[in-house]
């Protein structure tokens, strides 16, 4: 949501609640309890919660059971609520891979552990491992996407952006052209878009508008079950992704579509 507006204030501008709300937490300051409360508030307002938390220790330690009590502090109350939630443990893990206990195999093992716990404690919580599109880019020769795939995940996550900005010289890429590079790796597994975004080209009014409409149509045709726009300028050195003007109007229109599903 915009940094300068509360969630409810932005929803009033949009004319309806978000269908999905993406939230991020860190494993300190009792944020496990805050994550649970965020999910409950979203569900009470007809939003599907998609929440993320990084682990307080290494992926290997979580895989070996070292984080079971911490995970249960979130999963158990969410299971008692018996409501749908998307939960991601360490989104975009590629950024933090490398040290001991933080290899792709450790990440996959951690996801398997969390999926097992969720099955037991909170069956309506879907564990969604989220990877970067960059991992699947055909120009890369230094990474094997298969090493990051979690076969047990019922939904795989992906972050995907149009890399163009007025200052960086990158090519304008459609949502579908980038998603196509990933589909061969996920097979029939549904995809949740954890983050996506497109900057406005001031020289080409309507181009970002078209990009967003095409993204929605592509998603509907390719087993993409949720999309969360990154409405922020955080960690965006080449320009903000924030919605405004034409892009916020398109977002509002798409949100009101009769094909948008909401938790019930």
C-alpha cells in the first residue's frame, strides 16, 4: 500500500478492499504474534493474507527442527482460525544464499519441514516458497533453477518486474515474456506472484496501463492464482514502483473485476 496512506484509507480510494494483502515481518520484537494479527485483520476485511517472515536462524537449522516452536507459534493460532492464508518463509532466498546452512538444498529442506508442520497444525495455511525471476533468466549460466524448486509445494511463488526505467537503459519487458521463462520449471504447480511492478514511461502515456492489463490477462490464462503489486519505492534505486494516475486507475478497475476471488 502507499507509504503515506493507511490500508483502509487506500481501500476507500480504490472503492473496495484489496483481494489480497502482502505483508512482511522480521523474526524479532514478537512479530510472530503481529503476523497472526495481520492475518486475522485481513480475513475480517475480505482480504487473503499473504505474509512473509525470515527465519531467526539458518535454513538448515529450521530443516532440522530448530525452529519448530517458533513456527508453531504462528501456525497453531492460524490453524485454530481455520481460514486461508498464504505464508512465505524467506522470500527471494537467493539474496542470502552462500554461508554454511544457507545453500539451495538447505532452503528446499526448510520448506519441506514447514510444509509438514503446516499440514499438521494449520491445513488451510498454504506455504508458498517465492523465488526471483532472475533465477530463471535464460542468460544466466551460474545457477540451476532446479536446485531451488520445492516439489512438495502446492503453490510456488515468483517475484517479477518489468526492469525498464527512464534512467537504467534496460529493455521494456512484458509480464508474460518473463513469466514464460519460469513456467517450464514449475509444471502444473499454481503460481503466486509475490511481487510485481511496472514503472510509468512519461513519454508513452498508456504503456504501463497496457502492461498491467496484459499481466492480468496472462495470469488468468496461465494458472497464476494471486498477484501482489509492489506499491512502494523501497529498495528501488532506478525509480519507484508506486501506483499513481493511470496505473492506479487500472489497478482499481482490475480489482473490481468479477473474476477476482476473495476469501469467504
